[in-house]
C-alpha cells in the first residue's frame, strides 16, 4: 500500500511538473513581441540614456521603458512601446522624429516626440539582412574575398538568434542615420529606417571590436569603442577611418564641437583634441572609475559623469578636470541639458535633476 501511494505521489508530481512546464512554454512571449508594461516606478527604474526632442526630454531604459517629460524632468510620463527589450540609446534629429535602439537588435521609431513607438527592426532579421546585402556584392564581385566572409557573418548572426545589442544611435536628419553595436555591428538608413544597409565593410575594424558610441561634433562624425577604437567618417573614402589615440582601453562616449573632440571611457581616461583627432592631450581626472556620460553646457564647458556618480568639469586652459561637489550622488549612464539652467541625469536609480552651473 505504501509503495502504491508512493508510486501515485511520484506520478502525480511528474504530471504536475509536466503540466506546469507546458503552461509556462505556452505563456512565453519573446520580449521582442511583448509590449513594455506600464509602471508607476518606471522613473525610478534603471534608465540608460536621455535626449531632447525639441523642448521635451525622452529617456530610455530597461524592460522597454521609455519616459518623456515636458517640464525639464520634474514629472515624467511613460510612452507606449511595443517591446520589453532593454533599450540602450535614443536620439531625436527633430522635435517629432526619434529613434531608440537596444538589446536583441531592436530599433524603434517615434513620430510624435516619443509618446508612442513602433518597431522598425530586430535581431531576428539582421542576419538575413547581411546575407542578402553581401551576397549580392559577392555575386557581382566574385574575386573579392571580403564578401564571402561578411556573408558568413550574417549566417552566424542568423544561427545565433536575436541576441546582439545595438549600443548607440544617431541621425543627421529625418532620413539619414546609423545604429551601432557589438562586434562591429553597424547599419545605416537613408529613408528614415524603412530600410537598413550594413556598413561592416565601411569601418576600419578588422577585429570586430564593439562600437560603443556614435556622435557628431559639428563638423565630424565619430565612432568610439573598445581597445582604444576611434573612427572618423571620411566622405571621400565613404568609410569610417581609423584615428590613433593614446589609450588602448574602452571608450564609452564622444562629445565636441567643430575642430574639437573629447573622448572618455574606462578607468577615468579622458583625451582632448583641438585638431580633429590628429593630436591628443590627456585630461587628468584623478579617478579610477569609468566616465559614462558627458555634455557640452551652455557656457562651452565639458561636463562629464562617472559610473559612480562623480561630476567633472573641464574648463578651458586647464588640463585637470575639477570634481564638483553634489548631493545624492548615484551612478550616471546619460546626461542632457534640460533648459533653464538644469541638467537631467539618468542611471541605475532612474532620473534626477540638478543645476547645470
């Protein structure tokens, strides 16, 4: 009797386990198909980037959260987003039109200043995109050994699935833009994201290093990445060409103005060039923590922020960066000027506002 009861108990447990597994499988929805859930705590959840859409602020973060504010960050509303993938970067070339990118190769588009979003592309389609593009080039130029290698890269991306993140996005205007990410993943569009073209062959990056950031400094477009990677768009060659820098660690961002560029990254490293990247001066931070965000303020000063929440000021004529005191220090992933002398910072604890002075 005891053996029979034990057998029935084991059988029942196995049946319940099977039913539970089937139910979980049936209820699973890919984050690329699952809309972001509304949450009253979204503004306090991890946010990874923030930008301006005209006078509006738009921030993106984990689980597909996108928030927007019309009062310089005092209050935020959550946008309608069709995915739950983590979002890493956002950019608006106009007050109404914007793009956001993130994990699983997702590219989102908004045409109403960030209130609602639609999906233009995700990682499930990127491999096939590469295979089609570079396959056509291989057929047209059978002697070029580069094309089969890039076709193979597309096939590998397809086999791996939608797991390659985009890390940054930048648009010149409503039509022309770029999305960049891991392992030299770079796509360009000339029709507002209706179609995307791979540019792996247009980037001096034979090692396939991660592209962490893309930024325009007023007269030049730069890519920054791991192992000291810095690339600058050359219009004559129609490619991103290598720019030598003094550091072999990762760069996380680029900011600047015409004729001037500043790159920042791992372990507090900051380098400044006043001749378009031909020569560099190191700006001392006296910190060993990574610089993760930066802005050029209304006074023409560079303000930088670290993963530990430090705020640094680069003044003209001074090599060393000044550490500014502040209250409520917390990790910073993105920063933007919000108008009226305010800065909005986003990071692991959501969004916060402080004076730009």
